[in-house]
C-alpha cells in the first residue's frame, strides 16, 4: 500500500472530471477530517455536487499505538497482517489493531480510540442502548459513538427511518461496563480485530449461555 493514490473523480451530476490525490495511510494530522469523514468527500469544482469516496485505507497513530484499517471486503486477520506495508510489519507488533467494514464505523473507531476509550466497552454500551430503545421505537436502525462532551458524558448519534437524532449517556455507565471488560476480557493485541455491534451481540449471547 502506497502512502497516497491518485484517482479520477467524475461528477455523477454534471460529468466534470478531476484528478485528485487521496491519502491511503492517514496520520493524526488528518484526525479531525477522518473522524467527521470529510476526508472522504469530493466536491465537484463545477457544480458543487459532493461524492462520497470509498477506498481501502488505514489510520495510524504511532505515538498512541493505534492502527485502524478500513476495508470494505471480507478478509481474514492473517491476510490483513500480510498486506500491511513493510514499514509497519515490525513497528506495529504491540499496536491496538482494528479493522472496519464501513466508512461510518471507521470514523467512529478513530473517535473512540483517539478519545482514549475502550472500543469493546463502547460497543457493549451501544448494543444495550440500542436494544432498550428499540422496544419503544422499532424504526431505530443504527447507533454511533459521537464524542465525550464538556460534562464528560458520552454522546451518541441515533439513526431512525425519520433521520438522525442524539442521546447522551452518563460516563458512569461506560465506567461500569468497562470494569467488567477489564476484569473478564483479555487485552487484544498483536493481530487485527473487528470490534463492532456483531461482536458485542456475540459476547452477550455467550454470556447468557454460560449463566
């Protein structure tokens, strides 16, 4: 994987073409644009139409030992390790490694890990919140971590058929779940893991089967 790649963008509205250079290896210098996904939007210079750019890339923060790979096709973790750029083969051995299958999850994962939060705790908190809210509102489709606000509480974005809305949960809920994660789950290092709602659902089902 090269540091950058060049692609030809063609506006789906007016047909205007433009060659642009995209970062394939993203660093903390572009953290904010990655978190809000503005890095993956191309604005047509002629008509202003915006296109969403989907391409494999990775986010790396070498100081915090974070590596997050966005890849929209299914690959096993050993294959991901083999496809790491040579410069990262040895230097990221003790990194926290994650991979995501959607761009929205990729931006969310950067927000979570750069914010110093445990992503397993966040996913468990999300699935519990989703299940509770779905009882009274079956139109809920997705939930994403947004940020920790000035009151140190966790804000989430909820997507329903009517559109997006928000919910704020006290940080104490995160802390309670995180204590369980730290006590009963091993530290995940040295390979790539996909920590998402599916993972959280599997953990809850396994826990119920053990009771």
